[in-house]
C-alpha cells in the first residue's frame, strides 16, 4: 500500500484523511506548521519540517493548505519526486506556477487537481449526454453558484477565513473556480473572457463577493458564469443550450433534466441517494487507481493551470475593464 503525506489539516485535509483510511490506506503522515497531534488520529506522525517529511519518501503528497501557500509545499514535493494531489486552485497567482509545472513534467510525476465536481453523478451524466450529441451543436450555457458565506462553516468566524482575505487566495473567482473548470470540461476551451467582480454586499470581507463572467468558447459558444457569497438559500445550477435541445443540472436537487427536439419530450436523471462525501471518496479512489496505473488523471496540473489562467484572466478583466484573450 502507499505512503501518503497530507500537508494542511483544515476541513478538506481532514476529509481526505478520513476517506483514505476508509479506503484502506494506513501509512499516512501529516505536515502542519504547529507541532500538534490531530485529535481524531493522535497516532499519526506530525512533521513541522517539510524536508523531513519529504525525506520519508511518500508516494503521494496531498496539498490541502491555504491556496496562497500551495506551491510552498507542492514545488519541493515535486522536486523530491513525489506524486502530487493539489487542492483547487493551483495557486492564487501565476507566480511560480510555470516552474512547478515544469518540474512535474520533467520528473514524469502523477498529478491531479482537486476539482471534485468532476465526480458528481449529475455532471458526469451531462458530459455523457453532450458526448452522445443529444442536444446537437452547443451554442450557449449559463452556470451559477451562490451560498451565504457565514453559513459555509458555521463553527468558524467567516471574517477570519481564507475566503475573506485576498492574501490567502479568497474571493469568489478563485474560491468557486469549480464552475470555470467544469464548464471548460463540458463545453471546451475558452478563447476570451470578460468579467465584472466586486464586493457589493455588507459582508465583512476584503475580497469580491459577486462576479459575473462572460465566456467565449473556442468553438463559438457563448457562456455566462455567476458566482456569489450571498445567496440564501444556496444554489448551484447549469443550463446548456444546443440546436437540438437543452440540458439542465441542479446540484442541490440532485437531478439532470434534458429536452430533445427529436422526441419533443423531457427526460430526467436523479441521484438522491448520493451523499456529498461520496464525491470525495470517488475522487480518492480515482487517485489510488492512478497510482496503481489503472486510470489516468481526470484533471492533472497542466489542466489545472489552464483553469487558473482562465480565473486570473477574469480577475484581470474585472480590474482593468477589458476583454482578455485566454487562448493564443
């Protein structure tokens, strides 16, 4: 079995720890800045020195610390020859990303970015419908997600969290980057982006809480992505319009509906028994399958870098009031 080093023990790091144990992985090491044992796993070794942790030669390093500090762990881990699973997004800026990607490629390392929505049964169904051509040529899409930030982690003060602070990579564009990943996965690469993004609510944060992003896809389709920290009740949906029909995905309703012009009828796919953590378990199963050589990463760091470039282009567009070209 594999040795895994988890760097960063916030909520997502702890989730990966629990899921790895559920999947039978027992050789787990922890890296954190404080020399404290983890209450739910006091027997696991804790390192506060990254080089000492990497000297144990882990097969996989899970990078789940705050976004702005991802590369401080990921780059040394890659240089040490470790396979990398890095939470989304790769970083909060482009600085250092190319050097990291170069090391991963040069070392021929397995890499994956934590875009867990690619394991949502609904989005997987949407992908299958599109690949089957059930709605014909795609011409437009609208994706939106919003949830009231103080409700994300009720036990924590949202004003002190990563989302509230620019220095740690907060703000809806990077925080909710899942939407930019999955629309690119479903529809294809984006050529141009323009964006309005600001703090428009009374939330006590220094980052943008609302963003409206307009996308031009390389094959000609037009898309809009809305992101916010405000909505009550929470909502996450996507509508894809084709010349021969329409697909609707509703994350919280856990269903996909699609209309096909050839049948003049709606059809529905539901997955009500699927739990949120099932998605993360499936993600870790996939990572272990990749380590075993049975599977290829659904989204490696090269793809993750492309999504980060799209997000940073949206931020640049909002800051400068311009249309940004994403693809050469």
